[in-house]
C-alpha cells in the first residue's frame, strides 16, 4: 500500500493544483445559502459573512474508501473532526497508476475509485465539512508528475526527466484531460470550465528571484526552484498557501529555533498576502512528527498552540486575510498503520491535542462573527 510523506522537499516545484470545493453546504439542520465560499476584499466569505476556519489534512480518504470495509475510517475522522469544530478538510482527489489508481492510464479511470471519492464528498457534507481537493502531486506518492512523464515516455515521447511535466506538450495534454490546473495556462483552463470553485497552487512558500531580499526567509537556502510571489500573483489563482516543516527543514536546531522560524515564515507570507498579492492565505500543512528526537504530546500541543495563536492574530490584524490553518494529519485508529507518517493525530486517543484544536476552532469561529458584524455594521 502506498505511503505518503508531507511535502518536505524544498528543492522541487510543488505541482499541486487544488480546488477549494465549497459545494458541501452546512451540517444537517443548518441553512445552506448558496454554499460557495467566495473572496471579497482579500478574505474568504460565505453567504456574505467572513469565513475563517480551522481545518485538517487526511490525504488517504479516497484511497481507503475504495474498500467498503474500510470506509468507516473516513466516517470516523469526519465525525471526530466535526466534534472539535474543524470545518475544512484537504484530501487527495488523484491517484495516478499503481494500487487503487483513479487514473489507470491517461484518460482511463476506475469507476470504483470515483465512487470512493463520491463517498468522501458525501461524508464531508454529512458532517458539514468543506473540502480542498488536491488534483496532482509533485512527489512520487500516488503517481504525481513522475507517472505523467512515464506515460508520455511509454507513448514514445522524448522526455528528459520529471521536470518535463511542466513543459512537454503531451504531458500537459494528459494533465488537461484530467481537468488539472497548471499555474497560468492550466489555471485559466480550469476557470474556463468551472468558475464557481476557488483555485490555489499548493506551494510551500519558498521565495525566488522576483524579490531577492525575501530569500532570507527561506530555510537556509537561496535557490529552491520556486517563487511564491510570482506564481501567486497570477489572476486565476484565488488564494495563496504555505507549508512549514521546521522539524525537517531545520533538523538539528532547537525546538525554540524551529518554532521561531515557523513564526517568521508565517509573518512574512501574511505580509505578502496583504501588501503584494492582495489575496487570502491559508497555512495548508503543519505538524510535529512523533519520529522527531524528544517528541512528546506536550511539545506537539505547545507547537500547535503557537501556530494557532499566530493564525488567529494575523487573521484579526488584517480583517481575515489569513483564512485559517490545516494541521497534518488526522487519522482513524483502526487499520491505518500503512498511512502513518509520524504526524498522525487520532483525536479519540489524543484528548489534550483535541482540546487545543477545539479551542482554535472556537476562537476562529468567534472571530468570523466579530469581523462579519463589523463589516455589516459599516
């Protein structure tokens, strides 16, 4: 069974093309409205009110959902997430080649896997949780760009390596046919067929040559192959994202240094979102691995509390430009070992972490109401 690691490689361009799937409506018994999250004045809004959120990653849901006997794991995580006030889930809507592949070969799909994805979407709606669906991956897990290049090679195309994912006409055609969005060209294509969903690239946030002085915020490197500013300025990209794994990026540094880096990282990108991009920003991946030396649940709770406090403060200071954060990752307790990556959080077994998450969900919800009242009062 495939394993996935969080996006920790900072030398490769992050080829994630994400939808902000906002058609799920509210939990049962709550008003549905038009149910689409939109952007106004550089913040997320829902039915005319500010939408701030606390969320999570569970990348494995579609893959697990192929087996009906395992679908209870999907339901359990959504149920536990809803109980702590989590309202957005980021999960994979792709699997290219390999076991339980959605796209078996270019343009050829396994209906069972589509049904599994339908189940994930249905359960999200059941528990009032909105989805960010990831449509591609930079890394080898679940296919990603390597699989697309391999398919082109098998078709007789002359390709020179995985980076041809971004430039080769046949590979890009495969990607388009799968309704993918590749920055400028592919994002425009996606918007041409669906204008109601929000789109983001899924970048970790590394700075490039557009503003050289920003490179000082990169984790010890000047050249990382991406440019957060240039890519997110594109008109068809609706909101920006960052990830942070200081335990990996600054391995060997003290916990205080790693936490300080994460705070600087967040501040710099929040500042960019406000002053340069004029778009909302979401912290789409962060966590602490139990494989780290000296790990404890207490240290994880303290780290998450710091991240959450930063998200809240940045959101409050800018009137909602910092939309929320998605912790990596929530899991169920039964039969999930093949997906464990060190960052797992099992809410039913981690009551102190569940309390930290619930507190953040509450303060972000309260801030949403406060900002909405200020806006409507104006």
